[in-house]
C-alpha cells in the first residue's frame, strides 16, 4: 500500500515506521527530515497549500493519506482554562494548524481523484473535539479547532459521496500518546492510559484496515469505537 503521511512528529514518524514494517511505500511531508531509511521525505510546511501542491503535483495518488498534525500548546500559547484567556490570535493559530491542513489536502486530492478511485483520507482528531462529550470545559482554542475539523470531515464526506463514492474520509482519535503534545498534561493518568507512538500507530492502522466508504464522515478512537459529534 502507498501512503502519504502529513507531519513528522511522534505519531507521524511512528506511522511511517509501522507502514515500512508492513512493506508499504511511504512519502512523509514535514518540515524536518525524519531520518528514516526507506521513507521518501519531502520538506513541506503542511499548512501552506501552495507548498503542498508543489510537493504532490508529480506524485501518483496513494491509497491512504493520513494527516497527523496537531497543536495543543506552542510557545506562549497554552490551553485556556477560562474565557478571559482566549485570544483571537491563539484561536486563529489553532485553526491554522489543527483544521486548515486537512481542508488544504482535501482540495488537492479532489482535483485529482477519479470517481471510482479508492482512497482513505484520515486526519487525527481528538475526543475533546466532541461537543456532546464536553463535560470538563476549558481548552477553548483546541476544542474549537478540533470540532471544526470534525465538521470539515463530515462536510467533505458528503461531497465526496457524490463525487468520489469509492473514497473514505474519517477522523481518528489516537488517545493520549507519549509525545510533546501531551507532555505537560500526563500527571494523574491511570495506568495503561498513556500509549507509546508505536502502539498508537499499530492501533490506528488496524482501525483504518476495517473502514470503507460506508464509514466516511465519522470519527473513530484508537480502539475502533465511534466518537459522537
């Protein structure tokens, strides 16, 4: 199988490694080299649609595209606990990183897909992006950007069902993973709740293996359970 993986963070690299172990071909789009032998690395800012277009234009379409980008905290931007901490700049930055790249890649894929071409397009979402599951509040910018991502996935799935019925677009919740994103927020986790990137990669690929066009527009957790919007 042929993969495009967006993002070279902990989960992106783990997915690339796992795919290579399965004998798959992997193209990794990230700003920094993964350093992994066997991976075709392209230096790309995944938030820049023109850079993505230039990078993908001459590549054959893969069977699977996985967007692993995600940002919970960055520099001085931290998850908000109270409404007074929310800023327009932080919200815009969260949407720019957590929501926009999926839409950008969807535009590029839509310009090249044929009606009968099978393709799975998955983006890493988060359980905190579920409106019905929000019981704790807080984390405004992150929650809003992930909820927007879920809506983008649903809306895209409706369009693709008409235009590209063999394709499938889904959200994937990886759980709590031992990466830089979760590092400041792991205290108090119950035993077994924190997964390694490699465990997560295996879980996510197993979920994708069981999905088809009939599952398009939905969000699934790492254990295969569907997350309600």
